[in-house]
């Protein structure tokens, strides 16, 4: 019995962790489904939606644009030196384009926006939770999921693909700038190669990814903020958790989506 | 009490994790009556109000509003009959003062046009002693007493039948507290509303209450008319209303 006791405690701890995880996941799924259902049911809050669109979309442009610009440039340099080992320097334009559009545009853009937007949504809703503003909404006959969560989910899901698309264009321009100024590519050859090898599926898949990432970003921010613990410490923890969970979910979802969209 | 009570709680229990807060609260408030709940901090006074509002779901027990049981399904309809002043004000800090006051009129079903809602909001602000100039300020620009008054104006904006005030005078200077007390008494009398107020300010109790209930260790320890409060020989009530350090209520909680 005495030998088994620590094992029992250990197994019980694992069991508790699994139960908490399952319970937590179930609650999160329910939260997401409820909030999404409010997107389709009136009353709607267009003003709130517009405000979120500005904040999530418009104000994320500089971050996403700069990320894409430097990534495109670095990618061009890497592929040039890497490709040089097989005398394949000419693949630079197409690989930069495909890499940006299918993978790096949405993923890096998503991660940057996760840092910016998940955190600020979690901090905002967390503060509203802690100062009882969310309770006050309820007592004023306004469903917080409808008023706070649904507009943020919708705005992020719609804004992310647009941001990713702009990121794609800027990233390709970054590659182009490096290719032409540093690697000796002919400008028109560079652009032609890009156009020839890039397909609609490449672009489309990246935009689908971006939409999913946008949903994840808003969902994690809202979920963590909505369930924030009490006090300033609770809000701080909610903010950190939102960024970490959104980032990891984005990377995991990226792998799953890539498998689904481009099965090997 | 022959009339159906406006609010009836019976055997309401609530625990947060391993911490039991309410252990069976039984309480009735008659229509048009002003009940004040007293009790030490952290004894579950706010939780009691939030259970009635449906913001917190009790683990056990029943709550009836106007004779009908409050369920998750009819909660939204019930809430339109309630007004609530939160302990910390809970003003929406992204909105101006008048938008806060007019929130219910500007959102959801039967929303009013902007100009009309603003007019009503300014009227309500005047009712709680605030000038129209405050209407366009943000809550963060106001003093604590003014924030409380905006909270009051928001709570009464749509003339609710039932109003809850959670510590309306805590953190205010005695004069401002007096003003708020008088205001609450007037509003309740003039609107004929049923009121439940939480406070540990005995001046407030005497100014606002028709009836008093004391909560202790998750139950209603004592209740009765205000006049009876001073005559009761209940040692808990006696200790609380006279603020004695010695007595059955442990000072360390
Ligand atoms: N949402 C919550 N989660 C966990 N504990 C809570 C929550 N709300 C209240 N409590 C706890 O319940 C107890 C009673 O709280 P409250 O009703 O706010 O006290 P008071 O009587 O001062 O208003 C406190 O110990 C508080 O920590
Ligand atoms: Mg309280």
C-alpha cells in the first residue's frame, strides 16, 4: 500500500489534469459556438463591428507590412545562397512568392497580429470583467457574447485575409527589391517568373489560413479576457495566456490546414 | 405578508470551488419595500444580489420574481425590469457619460433615436444632481462621487420596478454619502420601486431602509424593521450596528 500511494497520487494528478483539459476544451468550444451563433442573429451592433475592424485590421497594417517586407527580403537572400549550391539561383522569385503566399505571409502575419490583437482584446475584456462592466452589460439586457465577442470574432476573421494579402504583396516586393538591387536579377524577368509560377490555389490557401488564424486570435483574446481572474494579476495572466495560446494554436492549425489543403 | 413578494429567495446556496459563500439564504422583499442587507465584507452580499440578477447561477435553492420562478430562459425578460448600481460603478469607460446612462435605450429591442435618448439621459443626470455639461465627459474624468451618481442615473434610466444598490456610499465623503442616501430614498418613494441595498454604513441603513436583513456565514442571521434593529437582543446585530470589536463575529476572517 505504501509503495502504491505515490503512484496513486501521481495517477490522480494526471487524471485531474486530463479532466481539467477536457472540461476546459468543452467550455471553450461551447463559448465559440455560442458567440458565432450571435453573428447570425439580430440585434447586431454595426458600430461595435466597425470599431473592431479598424482596430484589428487597419491598425495592424504597419506591423504586418514590415514583417512581410523584411521576411521577403531575407527569404530572397537565403534562397539565392541555398539555390546556388545546385546552380538554381533562378528559382528565387518563384520560391519567394510561393513561400510568402502559402506559408510565411499568413503565419508570421498571424503571429504578429496575435501578439498585438489577442493581447489587447484580452486586456480589454479582462478589465471589463474585473470592473464588473461585463456584468453591467448583462443587467442592461445586452448579451456580452453578442455585444463584445461576436463583433471581434467577425472582424478578425474578415480582416486577417486582407492583411495577409497585403502582406503577400509587400513580401514579394521585399524579395523583388533584394533580388534586383543585391542579387542582380533583371526586374522584368523577376516579375514574370513570379507571375508564371504563382497559382490561384497558392494565394487562396494562404487566405483561408489567414481567416482561420484571425478567428483563433480573436477567440483566444475573448476567451481569456472573458474568463479573466480577479484583480490586475488576473488581467495580466489573461493577456499572457491569450498570446501564448493563440500563437501555439496558429502554428498547430497551420500544420493541419497545410495537410488538408496540400496532401502529400 | 399576504401579498406575493416581489423577490423571494429560498435555500439559495453558492460555492466558488471549495469556498462556500451562501449556505441557504431565505429572503423576501415585498413590492415597493426598501430592504437593506448588512454584513461584514466578503460575507456574500454582492453574490446574493448577483444570484437574483442571474449573473451568478446558484448551486441550489429557488428564486422567484413577482411570483414567477427566475430561470435562464426568462432571464432576459426579467432583466428589463431591473436596475443595478454596481459596487465599483461599472461604468463603460469607452463611452461618454450620457451614452452610459442611455445604454439600455440605445441598444437591443425598442431602441430610441440618438437625440431622444440623449435628452432622457440628461434629464436623468439632472435628477441625480449632475449638470448637462457632464454628459459629454468620459467616466475616467469624473470624481468617485460623480461616478456613483452616473451609475445611479444609469440604474434608474428606464424606470425599473426593482433596483439594486451595491454599496452606494462606500468611499464617499459623509456629505456626498448623505446626498446619495437621500437620493435613493426619494427615487424609491417617487418611482414606487422595490429596492435592495447593500451597505455597511449605518447612517445609510437608517436613511434608506424599511426593513433590514443581516447576513452572516452564508445565511440571513436576522431580519426585521429598522426600528426593531436597535431593540433586538441578537448579539451579532448588536455587535455590527455598534461596530464593537468584541462579540460573536470574529474580527479575523
Ligand atoms: N466570481 C467569483 N469567483 C470566485 N469567488 C468569488 C466570486 N465572487 C465572489 N467571490 C467570493 O465570495 C465571497 C463573497 O463575496 P461578495 O459577495 O463580493 O462579498 P461582499 O459581502 O463583501 O459583497 C468573497 O470571499 C469573494 O472572494
Ligand atoms: Mg460586495
